[in-house]
């Protein structure tokens, strides 16, 4: 399975003739391709070519006398097989910004509705234009409201657009890549990934700085380290239970207890405490959530925040134990 988009860097010497013979001819013979000038001005001091494949793939190549960069969601020509891969943040800014202009224009030509969400388009670009995951990731956002049931696309995506345009995640590749690049839509896994963004919004709105993916002494990674003016180093883990209607155990209480047990018997048990667990019940319908709010059941871990978000409407929660992080004022806490 191909991964999210990354650059390949070549330190060999490239000329226009070599680009034609080693790259274009290889692509054209394999899958059919057209080579031309890029849509936008290439970085100063670089030459550049754009490759449009007959199957809808696209690739970019830019070079100087000393270095060259390849970026594409297609098969890699043999001449570049031994090159190292780099994210957008790991190549020169001018190269990254040019490639982003080209690829965002391509993305919005293929999926014009995404142009309404420029930050989501930019943040998830490595996935939304990836080789294997571009169709499923767009379907997830377009047809499944980024994992929010009973929510229209615009309301759901506006919710995440507001989070991301604030620059909460300096390293977008790490977080964007979590959405995955599978050819088959996995609604459960992708929705669980977006729960991390939902919790990030709650914490960001509460005024915290976030550091994702924190490796701890047990060898596991905890989703977030949370730092505030008078609170530093708080660890937060996120989990998202399947709704009762999609589990053999048709009870909201059982659903969250079984999901939390998976965490507490492994990752959190190995860590030995000190982690606040956020349990995202946004997939639960009104009746299931109401029963949880009324009963406020123990879930096998403290401290914990059990919550449900309805973008554009309400965010409700109940807490267990002494939760060491604040929630935004708009959260209705039982």
C-alpha cells in the first residue's frame, strides 16, 4: 500500500533530455503519460516538468544542477527507485510551496467541493491526493461528514476547518497520515482518527498547547501532551467506541466499557497511570447518549472525560475522577 505523498530527492545530475528519457518515457511506456510545463511558475533557480498520466495520476519533477525533487501519486520511474523520501516540511520551502500550489489546484479540479475548505485541503493534501487513498479519503469527508452521524458535510467540515486554520499541529504529516491511504473505505478506523482532532479542538479551545504522539517509558505513544499556563505535561489518550447498534453487545454502557478495557488492559496499564482518557461517543444516537448521561457509568479508568459532539449544536460530557485539564466553557458537563 502506498503511503501519503512525499518527495523523493535525487542528488544526481539532471537535464531536460534526461528527464524526457528516464522519467517521461518510463511513465509513458508503463501507463501512458503527457509531459509539459507546470501550471504554476517553478521555484527560482529550478527547472520543472509536470506529468499527467492517462489513468488520472499526476507527478511533478523540479531540478537544479545539484539536486532534484520528485512528487507524485503514480508509480515511481526506475531512475528514482533508490532515492530517499521527504515530507513537505523536510524540503526547501520554495519547492514545497510550488508543489502545494500545483497539487491543490489538481485536487480542487478533481473535487471542487473541497475548495470551500482550504485548510482541510492543505492539511490533508498528502492523503487526499495520495495514490491509494485519494478516493476513500474524499468519500469519507464528502459522504460521511468526517465521521459525524446525523450531520451535514458543511457543518462537520467547518468544525475541523476552524481547528486546523489555527495551526494547532505544526507537523501536519504526522497527523494527516493517520487518516490512512487504503483503497477500501474503513469508516470505523477513519472516524476514530478524527476523534483525535475532535479532542484536539476541545483542548485547543480550552487554551492549551498540544504535542501529539508522545512516546512514554512503556514504549507506547500517548495521543497528546497538554501544556497550559499553569499546567504542563498532562497526558491525554483518546478512544472512540463503536455505537451499540454496531456491536454484539447492544448496550451503550457495555460499548464504552469494552472499548476502554482494551486500552486499560494494554497501553494504559503498561504506562502505569497519569493519563486522562477522553472517550468520544459522537457515534452514539440521542437515546444511547441520554442513557449514558443519566447513568454516568464507571468505565474502568480514571480520570476520564466521556463526551459527545454535535457540530453546530452541542457538546456534552460527564467526567470521572479528578480530571487535570479544563474543558471549554461551551461544553455542557453533567
